[in-house]
C-alpha cells in the first residue's frame, strides 16, 4: 500500500493531511499480509480518496487488496481530519471482481478474506462515494454497492455476473442490490444476468449520476460532509442506518445476508460447473 500522493483518476493536488505521508510500508505490513503498491490513499480537504491500484489485473480483488482496503478505511476513520471517503479504481476498470485463482481455491474462510475489504467500506462510519470509472463486476459490484452513493463514469458497467460464472452471489450482494434497486431489478440482474451501463444505472437508481470525471464529481459531492462538523456527519449516518428499517441497523441486515450467502457460495465454488467455467476462463 502506498500512502501519500496518488496519481490516480481525478488527482488534483498533493494531500494536505498529515496522516498519509507518515504511514510507512513497515506500518502497513505489520501483519505481513498486503503488498505495498496495490492500494493508494490520498487525503485532501477532508476527503480520503482510496484507489484500488492494480490496473494490469483490472483491480481484481485478492486477499492482499482486500486487506489493504480495510487498512485504508481504518486510516480514514481514525483521521479526525477526514469527513468522507471516495473509492475508485486505477486504469480503465473500477474492479473486475474477485481474482479467479483466489476464488477457485476459496472455501468459507477464503471467501471471508475476499469479502473483508468491501465489508470494511460497507461498515465505514463516514459517508462513502464510489467513483465507478469502468466495469464493476462481481465482488467489484459489491465494492460499489458497499458505498453510500455511486457516481458512474461514461465507461461504467455494473455487472453481477455470479450466475454466468456458475456460482452463488456472496458478500451480501442479494441484500445490497435489492436495497439499491428494488426486488424486480435485482432479480433481473442476479437471476437473468441483466447488466447496467452508466445511463441504465442512473435510471434504475443504482447510480446517482453520470459524470465525465467520476472522481472529480465524487470529490465535489464529498465536499458537503467535508465542510460539516465531523461528529454530526457520523451521527447522521448512524441514525440513517438505524431508521432505514426500524427495529434493526442496516449493517446487521448486511451481516445476516453475508451469513445466508456464505454456505451456498462456498458450495457452488466447489462444484464441477464452476471448475469448468474457471478452466475455460483461464484458457482465454
């Protein structure tokens, strides 16, 4: 993980917050589980920009990237100068989903490691915006859905793709997608393979708007909480979580969905149908 100035999409100027430059590789690698160049964290004017930085693999989620996302979210939450978080991907993709090699070898514990990064985003106490600059596929769609708001770039594509791969959705996808677009559209995506380009995502409520520069648009949106008292921002998000479904908190509902999906997804990954699809994908 590289902490400091990120030359990713929408970069404007060097970070002003003291937390980014002082984070060292030794700190990041304290648990020996992440690479130093896969997640970028830039803090500027009260907004933390987290960039998944593996463009050669279209920012596919590995254990290392997932762990790096969690550490970056923790950094943002622990910095009193950060009031909002923007998440994006380097290069042409937002996130192409779980790395197929990691997914093919994953049992329930492995799936939990893959989930961990976007669950950290989902659990973030600060407002979060996904700047979806390109395809958000499978676990990448989970990462986008984990954010409070999504802004789509012209090349954005929202694609669940679980059924096409022959595996059950995971990470709370069934709950997050239904919450975002309603049961009918969610079923069209998860049961019938419907995909959403940028305009369709806005029509169905999956994205707030389309912007030529989604990172710049996300920063502009995040300027709202960045200029408000941090304690008020955090309290408002907490209250909205408690009132979206009275009697429960939305993070609890998400956790219940993760538990409900985990067993069926692990079973589907171990099935011959997925092994055949995985072998085909690797030959391409």
